[in-house]
C-alpha cells in the first residue's frame, strides 16, 4: 500500500496538526528516548514511513505529451519533508551523542527490519504503458523515505558510534545478498532516472517531473534526499560483488538505452546525416557523472561538519561573488532542525575575501558587500564533481568551469 498524494485530505493539508504535534514532541530528547525504547512505537512509525515509500510514481510518457499536470509532486515533497525528513533529523540530532549508541542502534534496526519486509514483498516497478516487445523502463519515484532513514542511521551508527556496517547489514547479506541487491537497484533507478529527466528523455511528462528532480537534487533539501541516496548506494557497492553494481548501472532500459559503441565508431567514418536531437552523448556524459558521484563524493564518508561546510561554500562562491544573506540561503540544511551557523563566518574567512560595500559613482546607489572565492583555492579545494551535484543552473555551471580552466 502506498499513500496517494491525489487524495483530498493530502491536498488540503489535513495532516498539519499531526506534523505540528510530532515536531514538538521529537524536539525534546527525553521524549525521543522513551519513543526509541518502545517497540510498538517503532513498529507503527516505520510502518507509516513505509506507506510513503514510492509516492507520486512517474511512468515514462511516450507519444503524445501528457494532457494534464497536477500538483501531486508538490504534495509528495511536502509530505516527505515535513513528516519524514524533519522527524528523521530530530532523531539524528538526539542520537548522535556518544552516550546514545544503544538508542541509535534500536532505531536503526527497526528501520532495517521494516525495509527488509518491504523489499521481500516487492517486485520490480514496471511501467504498464510500455509495450512488452522491447525492454521496459522502471517507473520512477523520487520518494524513498524509509530507505533514507536507513541510510541516515547507518551513517550515524558507523561514523559516530563505530558499528561495523557489515554486521549491521548481516540480514541483508546472508545467506544471499538478495535484499541488499534490491536496495541497491532502487537507489540506482532513482539516480539514473534523474539524469534521464535532465537530458530530456521524460520531456513528454511535462514540468512536474523536472521540478521534482530539481527539488530532489538542487535545493536546500539535498541533505535529506540525494546525499543520503548516494551514501546508501556507496555502502551497497562496498558490500556487494562489483558485478551486481555494474549490472544495475549498465541497464539498457535506463540511461544507456540504445547506445551501441559499434554504431558510434562507424559514424566517425560515414557521411554525416541530418538527425533529430541525439541525446546519446548527453546520456553517456550523465552516466559517467553518476559513476563519479558514487566513486568520488565523500559528503557522508568521514567529512567533518566544518569540512563539508567548506566544500559547500567553495561550490556556492565558484560561479560568482555572493552577499552574506545569499550564502545563508544557498547553504543546504537539515530539515526540521536549526543548523548552528556559529562556524559559518570562521569558515568563510578561510575560503573567501570580502569586498566592502561601496557607492556607485554614476547613480549614487549603494553596492552591497560581496564575498569572492580565494584564487588559491581553485586547484586545491574546488571539486568539479561536487559542484555538479550542487549546481542550480547551466549558466552557473558554465561560469564555474570557465573560471576553473582559466586558473
């Protein structure tokens, strides 16, 4: 059973009183301590998150453009952010203390148990609208809240409390790694699907799927969405044989469909033909970027809060100078908790130079002060792969890469 975002109760935000009360409760550590020790609560809570798994599922539209676009994508994101993500980060905040190892493991194992039940009864998501005469593309949902709770607390258990990740996931690996492989396949599906949307394969589905991907990847929600998915995929990749990961990534029903390198080589020596837009080069580039994210990104692999903030600031300042107020808005946050900005100014001094406010001689108007990225950091701290994960527009991406090449 999956929650329907088309329902009148969801559209009218009837869940807000529940969200408000829940947020107030989990903001108190003493209450969270009681909740995580209550097996009945953990069972009911993880079951609720399970019902939100795969909300607002898209199937690739072929032929005619979609006739009517709804706001279900907005309701789905609101539901996950307000109910799931905000609560998750409040639990995380209380369980990250060194003395909370037991509570952290109780919550982690409850989420893992519910996810195992889900994966055991779950087949592959297949679009019913695609003819069966050729490989079918899995349906795409950007909402995996239960998997993100698992990812968040696996990270906390291993990085903060020193738990062995293989022992934590032993039920997913033995006797055969079937559950972990299914977990990985859903994570791969969502990352490849996002790239498909960005390069135009889902263009007939309208703006809702593109806006959903934009919210998922390139907004203040990225700590609660794509960062956790990439970390979970990195964990799966580390524990599974490489062939499982490569088979999932090189899937002809997804991003690399239709790419045949033999044909590409023949085109180098044959006469050029007038064709429609060929997305294959963009698809191959996107696939390689996806691979680089999995191999290179360390957002949740040992970076301290200060080191991650430094990477965020370098990425934000790379395209153009920013005002102090812009930086506060552009830096991602953990939904539902107030991020301490005590070290923002100290890290900012390390990565940027400040140009004081001035007066325009022609118009007499005041020009705000701006922060500029230090030139010495372009080849030591600027990470093009990380920047591609955080970039908000092609213009900003082009500006940053142009400056990077000029240094």
